[in-house]
C-alpha cells in the first residue's frame, strides 16, 4: 500500500473540496491514486457535498425531543427555507433529535449510528440528494435528576419541528402529568421574552457590574447626590433583573404574576415542592452571519445565463 502523506491529503482536499478525513480515506481506499480518489469521493457524494460547504446555511429547522427528565433541541441548517419543507429533510431532523436523547455532546451525535450509518454520513447523502449545503449546528441538552422537561415549539411545521424551540426543566417528585401544563406555559413565556438568565443568582459579575456602572453614571449625570444615586441604582438593578431573569419576569399569559410565583402556585396546588431548574431557547439561525451577495435563487439564474 502506498504511503499516504500530508501533502497528498492536502492536494486532494484542494482538488475535491472534501474534508480532511474523507480525503485521507479516499487515498487509502485507492492506494494513493489521486484521480481514482477523486472519483471515489464523487461516487460517495463527498466531493459534491464538500464543494457546497462554503455556502452559508442559515435556514433549516429546529427540533426538540423529550423523554421524562431529559430533553434536547437540535438545529439543522440548510441554505434555503424550501428545504425545511422537504419531507426527507424533516424526517432526518426528527430522527437526529430522537438520537440526541441518547448522547451528551454534538460530537457524539454526529458520530452516532442512524439506521446503519453515522449521522454524519447520512447527512452527506442527504446533501448529495437535495443539492444544498447542510449542517448540524447545535445540540442543547436539559436534564434533571427527578421531574420533567417541558417543551414548546414556535412556528411549528409539525410536532416538535419548527423555527424556535424551548425547553424548561422542573425538578419535583410529583408526576410528569401534573408538571407538564406549567412547564409548557413557562416554555411559551421563554419563547416570547428570551430571558438571558434563570434567576438573579445566575447573573455573572461582569454583566451586573457593567449595568451598575451605566446606571450610576446616568444617576450622577442627572444631578443627584452620590447617596441618592446609589439608592436609584439599586432600584434600577431590580428592574434590570425583571428584564433579564426568568424567575423575575412577569408571566406573559396573564400579564401580572411573576414566574417565580407561577411555580410556587403550581407547587401549592400539587402539594409538592417544585423547582424551576433551568431552560434553554434555540432560535433558527441565531448568530449566523449571512453573506451579502446573490441569494440561492439568484445563483440559479446566474448559472442558467452563464
């Protein structure tokens, strides 16, 4: 067998656009023959998929799955929202979310077996079939020792599949059926308000100090004496908590009850202790910088006229 060098792998990657591991495997399978390795990548759909990897994938779907005291949200991106309505793509995303319940990290998910192939290889096949760059971008996991994970999907195309997913963790010894309605309503609230922290205790020191400094400067600039300014700052910090902390926010469903009181009321009704233990919120495409330039439809038109 020919020795596969780093320079050979680099050359094949440049010629095919394939990933490093795929390029190395292609060379090994074809005894170092560059042209045969390229053909091998093409037959596997890897070269075609890799060439699309430079295009921005900011559309797609968010899916959630829950099982008792564990829940997951995955984000699978595509280039266009047309793909989100593709039945094959939707089925893949749902399967990936269910598989995510069995793993702990995104890396484990991508390597996990899905109907006899790895998730990564199944995605590569789907890219070759549909013809768009896709990626499994995020996996968020929420789990409690005892209790339930409630979910809510906004912009749902079908059950637990849409554009914005929320999980809420309620820790309690009471049964899931009792906890679920409260959890689902709080999850809807999180979807609407996008809190940054669970409670004031979870606000990091840097965030708090930065806000306190701004508020103090504002108070002093208004001409207030230092001691009055300090009191004003403390009052405004409480307001700041109400804006960014879930437990301090006003419940959007009734417009008057604090979320911490919503949980306390549910606990009182059930006769057991209930703790709001965490939440996670995933919105499709959050943080992805879309490149300026022709969109996918314009690319097709340009290609047809070239």
